[in-house]
C-alpha cells in the first residue's frame, strides 16, 4: 500500500520495483482515494506533460485514472479498479 500523499517520485519508484510484467510476482499496489474508496493500481505510465496537471487529479468513475505531476516535464498516469 501507498498513500497518495507520498511524493509522486516515490510512488513511481514503488510501482516500478514491484512490476514484473505478466509474471504477477507481486500483487497490484493498493491505495485509498480521497473519497475513502480502496483501489488497486492495474497499470501505470510515465509521459511527457502536455499541460498543467493538478498534483492529484482523479477522473470520474468511468475513467478510473489518477494523474500525478512527477516534475516540471513528466506526469504519472495510473489506471485503477475499485476493490
């Protein structure tokens, strides 16, 4: 588990060190949304920032994405499922 209050760089490192691709060596990382729902991170990607990104932005329940600004140039996008 991690907290969305943790530094985004820490979250990204944690996701990478527990990611063994399709081998499922580790279970998916878990956290809690600001609204209290427990979630499981199903995938993530680091991309170049297109525009200003809020420190934490959760999309609607259909989008199931969290975007975190890693630094001035990069964004971490995490897809999740509730559970």
